[in-house]
């Protein structure tokens, strides 16, 4: 499953500040993350497995009341197309793409 995903700068995920535990007793140790390989606003084709979840869990229901499972079953039965699901916006953070659309990413990953 490939789909174009717009890339936006990370506003909600914040910057990278090492914690004292990460520094491990060394002062002024900068963390180095690869720069984003894509332009801000670009539409990219990413595999769902290339996108990280922004939270450790997500609700089983979408805002419209449908569940992740029922949405998945509708896609598998042909009643719904993956294209009917809103595109994911992805954010580059610490060398990886993330999304705030965790439920949609869950559906895409289950279809992958």
C-alpha cells in the first residue's frame, strides 16, 4: 500500500534536547539526527511501516464512531477503499517520520 503523504515541519513533536541520562555524565554532547530528506510540503510515497506512531496507544474508534476493526473489514470487503481514508500528514523528528493520525496509521499498517 503506497500513498502520497504531505510532509510538514514538526511543530507538536518539539525539538531534540538530550536528558541528563542521555548525556551520561558528559557535558555539551550534541545529538546528531539526519536532516529531513524531503522538502517541507512535499507529497511523498511512504510505506506505513516507515512512519512512527506519535503516541504509545490510540483509541479504537474514529471521531465518526467507526472502529479501526470495522474500517479494516470494510476495506477488505471492498465496501471502502483505502483512498477514502484521509491522507496522513507526517512530521520529521529525530531521523524518522511520525504522524499524529495514529488510528489511520494503524489501519494502513494492518493493510500493509
